[in-house]
C-alpha cells in the first residue's frame, strides 16, 4: 500500500503565505510526476502545479508568480510554497503522485492524498 500524507493547510489572511507538504510512503519503486490540485466548494477540482522527476514544472495561470512547487526525491516529498494568497485560493488542496509501487506485483498509476484545507480570509 502507498500513502500520501499532506500537511500545512491553515487559515491565513490575504497576502499571507503557506507551505504545503506531501510525503509518499510505502513500497514505492519510483515516482514520476507529483503535483497539487485544489477543489473549492461547488467547483471542480483544478490543477495547481505539477513537477516531474527531473524537476520540470507546470503551473495554472492563476498561480504563476505566486506559487512554487518543489520536491525532495530522497524523501518522496513534494512541496507547495504559496505566497500573496488571495481569498479565491481557498480550497481543499490535494497532492498526487504518478508512481510505481509493489503489491504482489509492480503497479503503475496515480495515488492521491486525503486533502488539506487552505482558507484565506479577506
């Protein structure tokens, strides 16, 4: 089994910063892409940012210049540094990992975390 555990969500005032972390654990062979999505109440889940194993990044246009995604491959952990937060950033943030894991045999696929709440007050 694989687990992705997020942390760092909190209540913050507009203009503030937060750093989210997501650590993958279990019988993992390798991790390709990791990333963050978010879902606000009444809205569909949307991309925040992704990062490949080689460090190439991709951001949603609304986050460029404010958010930075990074990862520590040795720790199987992805981070999301969020600056200049806005009320519209309020959402549950989910991390995911595209990985290979072992359970009886090797598997390829995506795992998702349980989500962490980010609330930005105006």
